[in-house]
């Protein structure tokens, strides 16, 4: 068996979408330049829980482990500009779901790749922003992500401006990414794997932020993306009519997401509530809902503690099944748990301690997924659903 790596979405497009919703909690004037140079570092450990041995048809039940290091530096330049550099380095090891097959009773069981994943990824993102006297910000970003078998280049642009009364802000932007994958073992052990494939992604977005009162801000944004090219997973197989086939997905995908965020300050208790909702849909028939709630509690002048809770639910892609008893006319197949129907709960706790110029941060998150958590009925749960723990610590320094 070989590796079956799980490829996250383009970091640049994720950052671009998030940036449209990143206005401060109590003001709309996010197009004002930060006059302080800042550096932050963060390290995190991502650990996936082992699968239930009764749901695995292989000797391996262990899963993915990732060690993450992140650096961000930002500074004003001249009178109108600012620059920011984000660097991330990840090392990945362990095993990943490979394919699902039926047992003697027809129940789906997971076959793992074996503990053969050993890879590293480097992400770089450079952003340059220009601020005008009228309260307009124009930001341009360029980034690259590389690992042994994958390379991605991306570009982004974002424009933000405010009304004269400083009560409303608008954001529009776009991003483009070009990715190339060269799967390992493509010609030797697994001749059905492609030697080299590529894909492109285009995202457009728009957002509005409105002050509703001295302590309340609401933000909403809409993004639309189109992905074109090789969108299958070369490291996954599918059980079809007592045979194994390569994971095969459509070569195009339209996606849309609407996100709304509410920020409310409770001065009497020194806290701020963040309530977010996200609706996502695509032409693969995947529809998802995400609701998250965070409570930023100040303790004195130096400490902030933030418990958070997030709920997620999605429907399945039209070409997904745990396994297939018959062939499909369109020859599209996937048993990837990320395209299955399921729900997930995340419980987390974060904290920050502030000195004069230095801040210490730490967080822990526990993520659990299950068919029982889904909004709709899940007849057969995918045995490869993931649970994980994420631990992180960091430092922030302002010059």
C-alpha cells in the first residue's frame, strides 16, 4: 500500500475569502493602516485519532500527524503602504484512508494506506497594501505552496473602502491559483495513477460591514469559485462491482458561499461575542452549514480567555458512495469521506497573556465527526470519518 494524502484547498483562496470578513470587532474603518510593525510565530500539533479496529480492514488504524510552524511579519512602509509576509512549514506523517470495501455482511470497512506518508510542505504569501487619504485600501498578494508532489502558485487582489460617515465598509476581491500534482509511484507500483495533472481556481467575492450601534457590528460576504482541471484524488481508490478503480470526479466545480458574522461587545462583563454562520453549496450537490460561537472574555487588562464551539453539517456529492455494487454511466466514483454526508462538532479553548509589547497565546481544539451529527438522515456512515486534536502556542511582538 502507498500514501493517500489529503490535499487542503488553496491557502491563498482561503485567506482571500477570510480577509473579506476580517474587519475589527468594534469599528468599520479597517482600511486604516496599522502603524506598528509586528511579528508573530506559532507552532501547532495536529493529531488524528486512530480508527475503530472493527471498522478497518487492514493492519493499520493510525492516521495523520502534522507538525506546523508559522511566521507572520507586517510593517508600514513609507506614508501609504504596508507589507506582510506569511510563512508556514508543515511536516506530515502517518496513514490515510485509501478505499472502502464491504465486509461479509455488506457493512463498509476502511482500508488504510499504511504508515507510508512522509512529506513536508512550505507555504509563502506576500501581501502589499496601499492606503489612500479617502479611506480606500488596495491589497495585492502573491503566494506559492510546494511539497514533494504538489506545487501551487496564487495571486489575489482586494479593494476596501468606506462611506463618508465611517459606518459602512465594502470589500471586493478576486483570486487565482494554478496547481500541479505529480503523484508518487505513478508509473511503478500504481500504473493507473496519472503522471502529472493540473488544475486552476478562480474566486470572486464581495462583502459589507455595518455598524449597528456603539457595541455591535454585522458583516456579510458572498464568494463564488470555479475550479477546472484534475479534481480527483490520485491517492484514493474506489470499490466498484468487486473491482478497484481510481477515484474519478468531474473536471469542473462551481462553488458558492455566504458568510454572516455578528460582533457584540458586553462592556459590563468585559467580553465580546462572535457569532458566525456560513452556507456553502456546489454543483457536486454538496450543501453545508457551519455555525460557530466564540466568547472573548477579558480578565483584567492582560488576559483574554476564549471558549468556542462550532457545528458543521454537509450533504453528499452525487457521485459518492462508500462502495459501488454497479457501475455508473458517467464513470464518476468516490468513496472519500470528505464527500460523504456527516456532521461535526468542535470544542475549543484559547488564551492570550499580554505584556507591554509581547503576547503569549495558546489554544486547544477537539474535533469529532459522525453521521449522527448531520442535519439529514445518514443511512450508511463512512468508516473513514476523522476525529482530531489541535494544540497550538504562539508569540506576538509589536515594535
